[in-house]
C-alpha cells in the first residue's frame, strides 16, 4: 500500500486564475513552466493525473448555497489516477472537508480504502485500516476524532454524492508553494453508486457539461504573491478568477439532469450571477 505523507489538516492561501491558452497548448505551457519555475526551486511533482472529485450535498443543496453566498464549505471525496495508463482499481479515497475565510483555506482530510469509505458513509465506527492508512505523524486520537467529525458532518446534514468533477492535472511544488494546472474539466451528475466503479477516469456516459478553460491554482502558506508568478504574468495572459468548479458544475446539472429540482430555476440564476461576477477582467 502506497503511503502519502499528507497532513490531516492544512491552512493556506489559495488563488485561482484562468490562463488565455487553449487546452491543446497545455503541453507547451508545461515545458515553459519547467524553465521558469526551476530557478525558484519549484519542480514537477507528478505526471499527468486524472483527478476525480465527488462533491456531496443534501436535497436542499445547502452547501451550494453556502458557496454562492461566499461562505465556503465543501465536502468531497477525491481520487487520483495516472492518465494514459490502463485503469487500475482505486485504492486511496481522500475524504475532505474544506472551509474558507477570505483567501485562506482550511482543509481536513483523511485517507480511506473503499471499504472504509463505505463504512464512514454508513455511520460505522472507524476500523483499524483507517489508522493504518493515515500514518503521517498524527496520533490515533487525532485520526479517530477526524473520522468521527467528518462522519458527523455527512450524516447530520444528510449529505449524499451529487456531482463528479473530473479533470487532468499537472503540478509544480517547492518549499511552501505549489502551482497546479487543470484542464479538460468535466461535470457529471452522480449518486452513491459512483463508488461502485473501480476507476473514474474513463467513464463512458456523456458529461452534463465541460468548463472549456485552463485553470491555474496557487497555494502558499503566507506572504504575498510569489515572485515567480509575476514572471508568468509577464509571459502569458492570466486573469484572477475566484470561481469554484462545483458551482459551475451544479449550473450544468440544474439545466440538465436536475432541471426538475424544486429550486432549479432559482439556482441557475444565482449561479449565473456568481459566475458573471468572477469573469476575467483582462
């Protein structure tokens, strides 16, 4: 079993941007980034990764409502698969609860096997595999509390899987800084049976919508915008755009598979207003 050294809690500044290139230009952009970021101590940390994020909400879409009113609370299960390789059964499911105050994001996450994930969603106590999968320096009490708190959030709010966001990602990382590039962003309506799939990266059903944009995300612990990002801005058209993929994705769902939802029209208007206020300013 591959153990990722990822802390169960993190607190950092996150900013999202849109870059004015097409998806067919990402490979060239990635090559440029290697030469631009290398002198600043940032290097590529992974091959192209297919990132799957299953977002949860309840029947009233309360978490979506929070996001629309800029009170971020996200509950999701995230998976990582290597793009371009034959699908293999997913072994690591990262259950994450993410909140925000301004630009600073706080996230607690716990790594689970599929069976442990299903047990969490069913309200069962944490088994020994939960502690074995989270050998990253946190004590058993911390992991146990994190499991129970996450489970309580899911069960008390009546949260169920509703949206799958799939994208391709590459990333560069240095000491306390990270830059990721997302493209080929697809949105699908899902239910709890999404976890019946061994792999998420090559689903055959047609997505409800696509983002059709290349997204940059910077993450750093403190301070202003990194110097290397100013170098990127000099070379490429980059615009600050603080929008959330699940908000855009839910807009597609309310126009498609969720159009019969009792508040579909209201949510569509709210989402369109939200996205209009986060459009590129350049």
